[in-house]
C-alpha cells in the first residue's frame, strides 16, 4: 500500500506552509476572513490537483496512441454549495488541444480512460460531485 504524507505548518494569521514531496506551498485565506492573500485557498487547490492528475493521464495515453498535441490545457471550474460545509457539487473540465491531425475519437478515448480508470483524484471527487467534461480543438 502506498501512503502519501503532507505536512501543513501554521506560519501566522491564516497562512500555512504545506510541504508536498519536498516542495513548499503557501496556503492562505482571503483578507475578508483574516488572511493576507499570501497564497491560494485550499478548495481551488483541489481543482488544480484534479486538473494535474487528468492532464498527466491524457498526455501519457495520447503518447501511447502516437498523438502529440502542440499545446494542451485543462480548464477546471467548480461550483460550491451555498451552505456549510461548502464543497464542489459540480466540477466542469474543459480539455483544450491544438495541433495537427488530432483525431477527436482518440482525444475522447484518452479523456474517458483518465476519468473512468486512471485519475485517482477524479475517482475521489466523483463520490461527492458531478464531474462534467468537454473537449475543444482550437
């Protein structure tokens, strides 16, 4: 069994320093709630984790299919509930590609495999949120 560990240390006010695999990341709250805006908020970082997880999967799968976009981006948008505890009830992923000879069928297959089989962050978040996706070839 693989275990991940992250240390999150308080640095004052509402700021914290997270040590993730030896990389330091400052997390802070909005100034309206006592933060000093020194870093991102925790919930959007969840969206970044999802975007990074699925993006890595998609590129890896496409390479195996011998499909190499010249540019690739994943936009991740989450809608929060109105009541506490606020969590993402809907998450929308937009996979954006640029390149020559990009077959939509292969792009769709790579995205589906990531979301349904490989991306652990997607598997976790889908237990509490509706995850929607679309593909754009620009």
